[in-house]
C-alpha cells in the first residue's frame, strides 16, 4: 500500500494571521479523500520530515511575508523553486521549513512532490482571529490545496455535500 497524500498547516492560532494555515485546514474539512492525512504543525523540522516522508504529494500551508498585499496567496512547486537571495520572501516559520527541506533531502525522506502555499499576513501580533484581508483568502487557499492534490474544488464540494 502506498503512502497517503499529506496536507500540513503550519501556524499559531494565538498570533492573529499566523493562524491562517490552520483556518485553511478547517475549510478543507469534508472536502478531502478520507485517505489524506491532515496535520496541524508548529513547523519543527523533524516533525515536518516525519509527516511528509514518502508521501506522493505533500502540501504545506503557512504564513509567508513577501511584501505583497495582506491575504495574497503564493503557490510554489518546491522542485522548481530557486530560493530568493533577497531575503524578502520568508514564512513566519521559514527557518523550520527550509531546514526540514534541506535535512529531508539529505536523508532521503521527502515527498515525491512538495507544494508550498504562502498567505501574506497583515498582523502577527498576539491575539486570536484573522484580519479581514487574510480571512477573505482562506477559501482560495483551500481551493489551491485541492488543485495541488489533483482534486477540483467543484468535485470536492460535491463529495462533501453527499
């Protein structure tokens, strides 16, 4: 039996927009095949590697600062990505994910395909709840997760209504 696909949300629900990835996981409830593993993570590298090792597709969602408008969504097919040397593109947990990718490659524990989805935050201060701009991006980010898994948003909506 092959390993299941994995969706990982990295975030902290007590740091305002840093909880956006966790809200994406909530938006996916009932829209994913039962075989898909869904994980809330703090971004610690060893746990990320254990979570995605050998998965056909791993989709990681997190808050990413790219100096774009709050709520902007960036999708990256990691295999084709060349990291920016400008230092302007980074997740709120980017050191963890970058370390996890480097270590996962070194020890041969990577998914076949790794897809990253970054949501631009507005407020990373203490407190619960997303800002309006980020809250409005959650459904679009969830649809991108479905796309990366090879599922159409309309097909998954049909599946969840049954």
